[in-house]
C-alpha cells in the first residue's frame, strides 16, 4: 500500500507581508518527501482564494528527504 508522499509542511510565519519593509517579507516553506525510490519533479504553486494559480515558486527534481524554499512574494 502506498503511503504519504509529502510529510509535514512547515511555514515560517503565519503572517506574510512582502511590502519591502524588512518585516515578514520572506516566506520559508519546508517539507519532507517520503517513499520516493528516485528523484521526481516537484512543483510549488501559490493560489489565490478563488483557486487560480498566481505564481509558481519552483519546479525541480527532488529526492527523498527534507527540502526548504524561500519565496519573496514577487509574482
């Protein structure tokens, strides 16, 4: 039986205000990939409240284990 592929997702701050004032301008997203036997393509997308994708933070081949990405809020 196939289990979870992504472990707990951790966001650095519940408040993200990328307005250039130096406070809460970056969002760090960390997660752990599980049960992969080889690297696989992973995409991290940001959606608005209506479900439309507004930004793709990254697309990369990732293997099993933890990963971190920082987004500065720019579209």
